[in-house]
């Protein structure tokens, strides 16, 4: 199960991702990301990974694509730091 909470804060869109970023849930995060880009193409996007409990290879690939496009990754915790270390 995955929960994605979207907030608009101080000229940035923030996605708080909670749970397992796997399989079909990866597609849901990508859909949210692309929707945010289409609404405000120049607005900064932050993805908070603090509450991610697991991420599969497809999820890592999506996060890497998002990061390369300018998305900032935030969040503390072992998994969040592991994901950021692998991608950055």
C-alpha cells in the first residue's frame, strides 16, 4: 500500500510518499508528478521519502528520473537516505 499526499507550500509542490513504492504504485507517483508539471511547469517539486518502507527497482528508476529533472528529495531515515545515496 502507498499513500501520496500532495501539498502546495511556498511556491513548491510537495509529495509526501508513505509506504511501499512498488509495482502499480510507482505509476501512481509518476502520474502525480506529471500532473504537477503540467499545472505549473516551472514550480519546484519536493518529494519527501521519510515514510517510505520499501522501494523496488522500478521505483528507484522513477525517483532517479524525477531527480534528474530537478525534483528535490527530502526526508530522514534509513530508507530515505539509502534512496538518496543510490540516486545522487
